[in-house]
């Protein structure tokens, strides 16, 4: 029985005793209300065989706890290393849990069973975190360790859903064809540690692996690799891995170009850069289509200004490599009305859909007073690494600027709250590039979040900031 439950029972007995002694006769006895909430996770009181057992030969391990427990998603949470070919099973009843080993154990090998967040008490669901059990089929327990952390290369943030893997096979194909030797999870800060390792050389990877295949089968998932193998037992230093997606977001989300449109909605779908009837003069006007375009004809887009629809000259149109973004290249005047008259067949998407009828888009450009003046001075900026300043909103980069000095300034900048990153642009193309593992072992470019959480740029104001890196 837990201490807090014991205290509540004692309090209840004292109240009954006081009521009887007071001689109130028919007074009602009311049990204590509320009391301490149980916030203590289960406590292991016995395990058979004992933890750190050597010369282990059995196939079952029994755990007893100080209260009733439940075991949730054992196969999803629990990691056994070295990874067996056949995953162990487990059952629980009252305050007991039994793990059944279904695979032949290797000789002279130390095994670790990490329960993750699968064990919790029945009453309050308090999770027994960090609980693991170790045993060896040989005469000793391996005691070496290796630690590090994983960072998302594109953002400098962490993703705690990743797993870290140790392979013995040096071939690149091993991450596709073979299961690793050891696996561990990241903690809440993106750190990892392998314990009870034998001496040896290992190849280190991190992976987003929802299916628990322990293989790099989907290039849309996050992946990371260490530059060099780790020799455990030779003053092993922590390593930082940089995770990236090999397939860019635009390629991941590209819709299928096959199939038939819904008969109830046969209209081509797109959005424009106009917001609340206004066009940002610092950006180009653009159409963003839901599906790639099969064909488009810019002669069927008539560009004019003012309410009298005066034709505009000196502009051009361009389409990006995904054929989903059509951009107008034109220098807008401030505080001016513009019009785009679209013929119904100006664009046809990959499903053959067009507009149902001709349409007109009206918008007005913003004034210079709608913007703020921005000046940022950086301290400790490493210009040798080709830094690019990125402005981020809702997790997406909305604008970026190569930095050629410690001071960045813009006479006109769109007001709003921004997070800042510094991208170290190795190939100087102005954008973040993922890594290339197979055959090249090229690490991704790195982005560093600026320590200051965010900056708020106000309109019609001189916004000045000094930021250390």
C-alpha cells in the first residue's frame, strides 16, 4: 500500500474515533472528502530472475509491483536490444507483469528490455518512465555506453519521435535491407544514450520509423547518419546527428495526375497572393494551383490598372518546376488598383479542369506607410559559412536574405511577428538543401534558430534589434 493511501486511511479512522468519543449519538459519520491524489508511479518490488542476472538460460521474466498495473502497447513502446528476430510478448494481471522471450538468445550477450512508457498504474495512470531490465547469457554484463543527440537540419529543432540505430554492417544498403543491432529512443530534448554495450565498431543512424520496421524504406521520412563509425570502448565522444527528409515537401504533396474529377466540382482550384483585397508590393503576384497545370495561356490573362482598366505593359509570366505556381513579374506602384481579367480557359490542370466561366480579380497594392523599417545587428556572425537570414512564420520560411555583413537592413518590411533562423548555405543557392546518403555521405545544410524567441515588426516604425549568435 502506498504511503499517501495509508495517510488517507488513518485520517478516516481518526474521524470515526473522534465522532464516537464526542458522544453525539445519532450524528452521521461522513468519510473524508478528497485527500491526496496519487501521483507516484508503480514501484518494482520483485523480479525473477533478478535484474543484471548473468548466465541467463530461461525464456520468461516475472515482475511484481507495489500496486495494480496495466501494460499498454507493449509492441510499440518496448525495445529489446540486441533486436531479436521474434518480438517478445507480455501479459499482466493485478500487480504482476510477465515477459515471454520467443526467440533463441545469443550466447555471451547482454540484453536490455526498455519498457518506454508502457507501464502505468491502474488508478491514476502514472507512467513508470525509464524502467528497464538487463540480463546476460554470458558470465558478465556489458557496461560500455554511447550518447549523443539528433537535430533537425532544416530548422535546428528536435523531433522526439525519431529512433537511433547502431549497425554492425558498414554497407550503405544495410539501413534498407537489415535490422540494426541496437535501437534506442530520444528523450524530450532530442538526446539519446545506449547502455550495456560491448566493445566494437558501430555505424550510427537516426530514423522516423512509425511502422517499427527499423529500416530506411521511405525517403519522405526523416533520416540522419553519422559521418564516421563509432568505436565503443575507445574514449567514445558524444555525436550529433542532423536529420533531414530526402524528398522535399513539394514532391511529397504533389497530387496524383490520374483519375477523374468529381462530377460535382469540376472547377480548377487555385489561390492567389492577394490577402484581404491587398497585394504586398514587396512580393510578386502569383497563382498557386492545387494540381499541376497541363496547359496555360497568359494571353488569356488581361492585366490592367485603375477603375478604367488601363492596360499595363512591361510585365511577364513564369511557372515553377512543379507547374503549380504561376507568377507575375512586375514592379507594382504603391496604393494602386489593379485588375486581372481571366478567360475561362486560361489554365487547364492535370485532370483537365478549367474555370467554369470568365472572372476578374481586383486588388489594391499597399502603401509604404503600411510597412516598417527594419535594422538587425548580429554579434558573433560567421560570414565564412555563407549565412542566410530566414524569417519564419507558422513554421514556414516566408522570406530569406543572404548576409554579407553583421548588419541587415530593409527600408520596407512586412509587419508581423517572426522567428529567425540562420541558414549556413554551403552551395550558396539561397535555400536549404537536404543530405545525400547513399554513395555520397553528404550531410544536409544546417539552420540555426536565433536565441531570441521572435521579433515583432511594427508598421510605420523604425524597428531596430541587436541579436547575439
